[in-house]
C-alpha cells in the first residue's frame, strides 16, 4: 500500500466508508481528520507506518473518502448480479470470525462454496451490502435440543442478526411410529450381559439418561473377556444415537493428547482402558462435566458445552484405580461366561442383522428406554459389591492379597492370631519374591485406610477384623476365625516366642 487511493480502496473493501457532513463515516462512527489518522495507524500498523510520507498519504486519503457517497442498498440488486444469491448468502462464523456461505431456506452451511469465489463475481457495492448485512451464525451441538434453526433478527445481547444452528442430525428412525418394547434377541443379550436384575435396571436408567439428558457417571464394564462389552457400546447404543456420534478409543487417551475427536460426540467408549494413576482417571472423569475443554490439533483449545456419556471396558479388576469415595464411577455386575458359550457363536451377528439394522426395531428400542420412569438420575452412581472389589484390587498386589486373607479368614479359619512374618512368607510363596524397596504394611493399616473413607457409611472390612486382636504387639496383626483344621494345624499359626 503506497498511495492514498490504495488506502481508500482497502478501507472501502472492509468497511462502509462515505462522507457525512464534515466527517468521514466508517461503519457507524464519525471521524475527524485527526481521528481518521489514528484509526488508520491502529488498523494497519506497520503497513502504513513504514511509509516515509505516511501522514501525507493519510491526509490525502481522508479527502478522497469525503468524496464517497453512502451506498443506497435499494439500488444494489444482489440477485441480479449473481443468480446464486437467490438461494445462498454470506454469514459470519461465530467460532472463527470468517465469512461462510449458508442456504437461505434451510440455513444449512454450504461448505462447498468459496466465499472469495462468490465475492469476486460481485461489484464492490454489492460486496459491501452483502458483508454489512451478514448475520452471525452460531453453530453448536446438542442432541437433546430441537434441530430447528433459531433466527434472531436482532439478538437481545448482540443487537444484530444471529442464526443459531444445531449441528446434530437425529437418526432417521425417529420419524417412525414406535411401540416401546425390546426385541427378543436384544432382550436376551441384555439379560445375559447384566444377569442381576437390580444392576440391569440401573443400566436401563443409564441408557434412558443417555437418550434424554446426559449421564455424569461413567459406566465401568469390567470382567471376563468375550462377554460382549463392545456390543453394548458399539452396536446397541451407537445405533440408537447414530453411529457418527459414538467414538471408540483405547488406553492411550491422556490429558497430553488432542481430544478434538470428541467434538460433536454423544458416547465415548474407552475399550481396554487402564488408569493406574489418579491423575489419568481424573482427566477421564472431567469428560462427564457439562462443560469440557476441546483441544484440536493446530486450533486453540476452547471450553464447550458437552453432552458426552462415557463407558469404560476392561477385563482386569485392577485396570482402573478406583477409590471408595469416588462418585463418578458405576460398576454394574456383568456376565462371567463368554457370550459364544452361552448364546452361541452367531448370536451377535444374527442380532445385528435381524434387529439392530431394522429402523422400526430401533425406534421401538428407543421408545422402551425413553418411556421408562427411571429410579436413578444421571448423577447417581451404582456401587455395590463389584465396585468394592475393584477398589480393593486397586490397592495393589500386596494390599489386595491381605484383603483376600481377611475375607478368607471370615469363612475359613477359627479365631487365632497370625504373625506378620507368616503373612509375608505366604505372600512370598504366592508371588515368588519380596521386593526390598517395596512397602508391605500390616493389614491393620488397610483397615485404618478404609476407616478414613467409609463405603456406605461404614468401614468396609470392619466386620472382618476382630476387636479382640492384640494390636499393641506388631507380631499379632490379624485375628482369623473359623479355622479349618483339615488344612493346617493350630500350631502353625502361633507366633514364635519372644
């Protein structure tokens, strides 16, 4: 930009510029020559400041701007200049600030049209009119809200035209009349996979919340391999919400990675996910919040409304480090025998082909879950014996081993004192070695640990440790009851004389 004429051309291309009385009006602001010069410097910075005669160029540009007349929008025939504008026009993307094209009838974004390509076919007057009247398009994702565009001719807060567009597209089967019922094979699968009725009813409520609101608890499916954990997430639920809104990932998900793949998703399935550290699990639990930070590669991280529901699956009870005080994890009881052993090798394929690929059946399944009256809300966790077992296994090999001893003692041994040396020797026999650097706390330490964070209001092993134990002597650290004499003599448990 070297001359006053080039400066005026630049300003006219980006703003509405014309003479108003003794001022130059830029958009809705009146500028004296002094304020005009300040505006140019603030807008163009080094581009204008580097000119040796910058002040003269700006002064001459001010005079040229005072020769410009206000564009009469009624004189501009946009559709006459370009027939395409009968159907599409420009708007401003609220996320990027860029101009975009949208369909004036359906309000859908027309991504295949280039804004520059359209603008270059118009006169400068037409370009100004088009840009001046461009509304702001707010694109958002909400699977629980109407997909009808919301049009604000004058937004109550922005004081300009705004179009709100929900990017969610409901499954086509929602247009069908539905009978609320589970088809035979899906019902058989769910009753097999969740064999305990109370646990199954919780999962049914969780699915209800997935479809009508949002769950703020994670469904943790843990147990025997081959029982069909992925079938629930990737087949049944994914087809109910729309498979494009379900995402599967593995154990490598972490806070250091980009999570842009979660944008516009409703269900996140973490298959074979492990979280041995509290920080890793906390990162996953944050995804259940109503607002989450989405960080895509090469794009600025932004806080967005989230409608994400999470399912974690693993075969190992200690794969995820759970604690008794956790209120974001639900652990339902699931099948402990492989699905092909119980329902047959072709059952899942038959269920998908005969039922889940039928839109009428999907409509009926959705109606079954949506129409039920839930006992549990989306913020209530299901935590029974399976959850407790996961907490114990999360303690580590040694501490969970001690818990097993306590549990075994409750049903196997008579009351008798057991020495700390005996416990360590037995553990060494089981694992093959004792690490010199590892810590092997006494079982009483475990007892005290759970006393700090009670499960359902009480110490989870309180009834497994006898009060008569001699806790003042570290050699006598555990009382065992109901001793089975056929396995070991009473003398074997007596500590050595001090």
